[in-house]
């Protein structure tokens, strides 16, 4: 069977059932092993090495991009999205790199559903230096699966760097067999902070191909609407990616989908529904709820003068307060955070 026969459903828009699984039941999706799709030796060793300065150039810019409340930094670079997201893990560096191989960094990404890798060279210690890889990801954002979104299919050259206190993998896209990406370039780095903590940072420059429906709609989206969609999509994707790093360190299965022939248990189904519900909530749902309740009870000014002072004809005699049940939930949330932090800070 040719490659087209293997990947026919990757090259085309998804049917309704598969789109439903992408959004609501990822455990029903099957993980895929696919051909590399290119000759890794058709590229010189220097071509792999040149990935490092190329990625380093935009890493510096990404580190200065505006930060959101979640810590995600991002900005537009032409039509592309440039971003950086990091997290400090309560994990010693030596233990982390022993449990989580940096060579598999791309496969830690959220919604990675399959692919293949080929080792091109190793260093004197036997560690991977240069690597070729093909990656398949679910449509991003997932809801685009219902409107012509394809699997993201990208082929990459990768260069790895190993040091005593840090290691990283950098990559550059050389092809997208189904045309889903113009480029998907970036890096993942592990860096020792102190004896018990490690910084994990992911950085990238991405430009994906929109489905025809969204390509037609994009010019009609206002700037704030487009920015909100981009920011929310990237926040969720790379927060989940850093969650995967934690899961890999702790020995928990973080992979998307199931092995061929596997069935989804009831517990897995419930777990996916819980994750879906969490993804639909704001970053701090109780704070957001409290804010909305306060705004609902806040009177509108009769006049805002030239100096910006707000004038009211009637001033409430009592401040607007959150209902007791909201305060109780907030107290419970704070107590839960304290318990998690006392247990090592790995819960979030």
C-alpha cells in the first residue's frame, strides 16, 4: 500500500464521527506510525546544525513578547505566530532528563497522534545529536475538525544540544505533506534552576493553513476577536504540553489516542469529559464569576467629567459582596491549593 493509501484520511477533511472524537473523545482515536516521508541523508550535517542559529534568532524576540496572565508570551511575526511558554517544575534537573528524554520533546506536544523518527548522528556519549522526524497532530484548535480542519502533518530537521545544566532540541520544518503548515519551527529546553527545580520552556514560530471556511472568514474578523482566538488556542495547547512534561516525569500516560485495537474504558471516557469541562472554563473560574457578579451589582455613573471622575446621583450604602456560596468555594479552592503545594506542588 502506498503512502497516500496509508494517509488518505490525514490528507482530507475529517468526517463527522472522527471530528466528534477529536473534540469530545480523543481516546477513540488511533495512534499512527507513518513513513518518514523524506530522505534524511539528502540533507548535509550542516543543514541540521543551521537549525540552531535560525531558531535562536526568534527565541530572543519571543522572550520579549507581551505576556498574558498565564505566562504565555506571544506576538505576530508577519502572518505567523511567535510564542514562548515556560514552567518551573518541582523536579531536579538530573532526575528529569533521566526520565524524560529531550530527543522525544516534540512527541510531548499536546495532541500528538503519531509519526516517525530517524536518528542521523550521536555524540561520543551515545546521545542523539541530529534527528529527522515527521509529526502528526490533531487539527488545531480542535473545533476546526468540524469545519474542514486537517491533521497537522510536518517533516522536520532537528538538532540537539546537551550540557551539564541544560539540554534542548531545536527543529525546522522542511515539508508539510498535506499542506497543513507553512512552517512549524521551534525548540524545547530543560534548564537547571536549583537542586530541586527545573525550568521547561517551549518556543515556536508557526503558520498553519486555515480550512477554506476560516480562510474566507478571517478578513472579516476584527483585530480583538482574532487576537482572543489566537491567544486562547495557544494558551490551552502549550499549557497542556507542559502538563505532558510533568506527566512524563511522574510516569503518567500523557499520550493522545489509543493503540490500534484498544477500547476506551468508562473511566477513560469520564476522564476525558472532565478534561473537556476544564478546558471550557476560564483560567480562574471563581475569580471570573466573582468579577461578573460584582459588575452586575455595580451602578452606572450619571456623568463622567473631563477629568475622568464618575458622578452618581445615588450611592449604595452597602458594598456589593459576593454571595456566601461563592466565598465558600473560593475558600475551598485556596485550601486545596495549600494542600497541593504542601504535597510538593505537582498538582495544579
